[in-house]
């Protein structure tokens, strides 16, 4: 399953939300430096979808707020 995510680094309260257009918004406290924010988004998505971190792959948007992820697990709802 592929999903588009809008990353919000430096957030006070970490959370994952869906908006009305079914876009995922991931708020993380990490800064967007040296890949720390991308790792935090992967961890947040893995927890949200209840899969392993290794099953979440960043396909595009490594240096952008809008990112494309693939969730490899077959049991994702």
C-alpha cells in the first residue's frame, strides 16, 4: 500500500492524523536534519499501522515535507 504523507517536524506533540482528503499528517518532535525526521516518520507510521519499521519504506520526498511511503505488510487496514 502506498500513502502520501505530509511531515510536520519540530512539533510539540507527536501524532498521526488523516485529513478530509485522506492525506496523512505526521507530527514529530525531531528536526529535519540528517534524516532524523524521516526516521521518526517511519517509526510513527509503523506504530500507527501496527507493522514493523522494516515494512515501511520511504519512496520519494527525502528532503520534502510531502513524502511517499510504501507499507509492505499485507495485513494493513
